[in-house]
C-alpha cells in the first residue's frame, strides 16, 4: 500500500530538482530518498523520474503522479489539523543567514495548523536570546555556542549575564535541531575533495553577525575573506562565475544545484538550536516539531 512518506519523498525530489537537495529538505540522506523512490516506482510499474548525471526530470508518469501526490499530502495535513488543531501566535526570531529553508517550514506549518500565525523577525544571536528572556519573542533559532563538533546539552539554563541583568531570572531551554555538514561550494565542474587549508582560496563570505559567518569563523579562523556580501544568491553568483569559493551549510549549497559541492575530510558541523522558555506552549511545540 502506498504510504504518505513515499508521496512526500517524490514531491520533494520533483520540487527540489534532485535527490540530494530533496534529502537536505527532508533532513535525511540521499540513499534513503533513492531507495524510497525506487520502491515506489517498482510498485507502480513505471519510472517517475529520468535520471542523468546532472539533473533529474519527471517522466510523463511522474508529471501525472506528482500533482495527485501533492493533493493527497495536503488532504492528510488538513485531516491532521482538524483533529488536533493548534491556534495562536508564535513570535520567531531567526539569526541572519541561519535557516535557508525557512519558507518550507512556514508553508508546512500553515498546511498543518491553519490557525497558527508565525511572525518572523531577524535578530542577532544575543538579542534573540534576550528577547526570549524578556518575553518579546517566543522562540529563537540560533547557532549553538562553542566550536563545531563540541557537545552541548539538550536542555540548558540561560547563563548570559546581560540577560540576567535586564530581566527577572528565567530558565531558557535550548533544543538541538538536526545537524549537517559545512561544505565548500565552487564553480561548476570537478569533484575534488575540499582542501583542509583554505588560506590560498579566494573566498566570498557574509557580514559579521550572520550565523554562517560565525560558523565558518570558528571552523577556519585563519582564512582570508576577499569578498563579503549579504545575500546567498549573490554569493552563489560569484562562485558560479569562478570569482570565489564559499563555505556553506550543505542544505544552503543544495539550493544551487549547478555549483560543485566539495566535502571536507573532517567536515565541520553546522549545528542549530531552538531557544525558548521552559514550559513551552502548544504553538511553540508545533513549530519545534516542524523544525525537528
């Protein structure tokens, strides 16, 4: 029997244009996506995708299947929301450059919980944490403190002195989100591993205060930044033109399928966290469930 998970995987591959990008969106690995699609194609008795070295496109059967699969998924989300609706408002603070697939998260939340309103503001990491403590924000997405790969507790009490001076003591809980690797995006062509030493590369980076900049600063403190922009698409354009390379989270690099993604021998981790007050509301729990 066909499962909703199979439908979701096929729709993700079709919308993202590839198995790797779909895996990043679904927060799984490419081999799992390929296995699910092959099993469904075997059950249906027809291929849904034409696979080539550089791209994945729908077959005529796939073009007929995907709209019906999308409609089935939307109906399932509406049914789920009908029996366990979550309403209200969540004020969400996001560090600049942090969550490149935020639009997917918000779209799925709207489908699952039509009565839930999410207000998004871009805030630097420390300001976001202070906003949670002062109850001007309900949830904040941040880069985890410390160096890439350094362990962090699933739940910790806030220990920022600026927060404790400006608001009554309160416990802030940090919930880890699924981690991924930082990768090196370079101009199309070639597939060599990324070098461990980036000092000889021309790099494009993002302004201080961006989460990606902070993560890359931790992982490669000795690198030289020759270009600095405040837009992922602009950075990708510079990389595409062969003017620079760029260190990005794997999910961000997957948005630009024509770029070459080069992996590090010891890949630095891109670890995000959601910060909220203890005793979270059902609305905050719904957002966390979608993020995780």
